[in-house]
């Protein structure tokens, strides 16, 4: 009997414990739900840091339909030239045919080639201690560099660095990005945004903060040619230098600014509704323009532009939580345009071994490809066959 009573008490205690535990779980769950609900309400009530502008982005071209945008695998055969620079944003060549490219850590690399055209080991040419993006040699053999942290630079063959411009009209050059050099030595370059950095807020806001600048080596003066650009990026002169192109990445277009002729001082759209975010522009010997597409179109971004409330709400999310939003799609893409802005063809790597393309340079029978942080690493090239 005593044993039975003891067992009965133990049995009763065992039955009651789960009830108390489940009650605690429910209370904790309700408390957590209340905290989350309050957090959501506060998040929605906090004013957005931006006032977005509504934009009905055009429907993106299809990679599946017949035409110049139709998907292929032309970039899939690209071979690695060097992996010394992890993010070779732009690519240029000196008179001897040596390749130069910068990296996001400030280093600029030189890659020589042997007599058969095989790449040799990359060498560090200079270190800007910034982030060199655009590079091109001037008539004197100096490497002119647009560095997003330092401004417009000139680097002697010895590696010594001179700052040509970091201000314009008494205000800073916020984010010097890409450049081209005219035959008279004038340097045309983009100042991407007065935000001073790449930020999701600017994309969500959908307002133009970029501009096109010109540096005159004779007067050493920098002037603003054109303002109101949606993330000003790549820059390239036409073969006749009657106009200069600048990529507006956030509106999927290239804008043409006229330097000569009856339209001098005016601008128009050279090509629009590109299938992604255009980055750098280069011109080949035929006068054709090659454009690196950093990533194909992001449907959510286009939808966000249609709804300012959604854009404003997204801008309240901490940038650290949106890092994936700016990651490029793993689909390599570059395009070739005629001197009149007609799309000749697109070059793809749907396999995703080469992606985040910023630059395509048609040089001596090869197409050289550069990328930016978030994309594949190293300089690659493939034979240009038509």
C-alpha cells in the first residue's frame, strides 16, 4: 500500500509537468509575437530616408526569343589570364601590348605577353591606396586612372602618382569611376553619384545623382559637362570624337553627349532598355562599342520602381542586410553595339563560371573580360570569331 501511494503521487506529478511547460511555451510565444508585432509597427512608422520617384521601367528583353539578345554560350569558353587581381574592373593596354588592370585593394597590375601571345606572370605596377577603376594611357605614356576614392590620377611609368583632380567647382569629385581620353589629351570621366558610394538607397530612390566631367590638361581645369545621370558609369568617345557616351546603370541605358556639330552641348539616348545594368564601355578599331553588363535585370527592382511606398520601405532596411540584393546573377553578359547604337549581338555565359562582367575589350583577336566584386575573379579572354 505505501508503495502504491508513492507511485500514485509520482504519476500525478508526471502528468502535471507538461501542462506547466506548455503554458510557459505559449506565454513565451505570445510575448515574442507581441515584440515582433511592435517591431513591425515601429519599422513601418519610421520615416523613410528617401523620397522615391515612380518609374515604369520597360519590359526587359528576353534571352529566349530570337534576336540579338538570344542566349548563347560564347563567354563560357573564356580562359583565365591571371587571378592576381580578384576584381579587374577595367582593362587597358600600353603601346607594347601589355595588359593593365586595377583591383579593389588599390593595386594596379601589369601582365606582359611572350612572342606567341601567351600571358606571363602579373606584376604590381602601382598602388593608389584607393580603388582604381578606369585606366587608359595618354599620349605621353602616363597611365590615367579614375579612382573612386582618390579622384583623377596620373601614374608615371616609374609608378609615381599625381592627383590631377579631386574637386570641381569647389566641390569634391565624389566617385570618379570610368574615363576615356581624346586625341587632344582631354579626359572625359564619370562622377558616379554624389552619394559618394554605391548604396541600395540610391537605386530605390530613383533620382539622378551622377554627372559627366572633363579635365583639360592644358589648363588643368575640370568642368561639369552634364548632370542628372542615373548612376553614371562607363565612358567612351566615338571614333570621330563627335560625341561621348556615358552609361546610366540604374536606367539600363547609354546616354550620348554631343561634342561637335549642330547638336553640340546637348544629349540624347544612344541605346535604352538594355537587358541588365551597363557598366564599362570600350570602343574597338571598327568603331563598335562593347559594354559589360554587370548583372541581368532584377525583376524585383523593376517592380519596386513602380511602387514608391515599397521602395521607401526597402530603403529603411540596413544596408548590411541587403548585401545580397546587389549581388550579380550568375549569368555572364556583354554586348556589342554599332556606332549608331544598334545591338549587333550579345555574348553570354549562362553556366555562371564567368559573371559580374564590367568590361569587354576587343583587342588583337581576343575579347578580354573584367569583373567587379561579387562577380567571378580574375582576367579572362576568348577568341573573337564572327
